[in-house]
């Protein structure tokens, strides 16, 4: 059941991957590509790191505060 909840997408075509317990691999429903679980997890970790970096950059960007003065009126 543990693997059922993981919704990985195929790095090749973006299709849904399902875990083939016989092979212990993630198999793409669309293009039939096979990936090691660690391989796909590493890919996703890399993407998450990039997304986090992006979010940090966006949060660091100062927002305009001009609206405050307008609301006083
Ligand atoms: Zn695929």
C-alpha cells in the first residue's frame, strides 16, 4: 500500500508511474519506461530543491508597500 500513494510522473513523457512489485520498479503506463524507485525519487528531490529555491527567491523579493498609505484615507 505504501507505494500506491506515491504519485510519480514519468520523467520521459509525464504519464503516471505505477510500481511493478515483480520488477521492483516504477513503470510508465504510457510509454512503458521503467525506472528505479531511487532514480525517480532522486529526480523528484532535485526538482523539489529547485522549487524551494524559487520560493525562497520569491519570498525574498520585497513587496510594494505603497498601498498602506492609500488605505489610511
Ligand atoms: Zn512515460
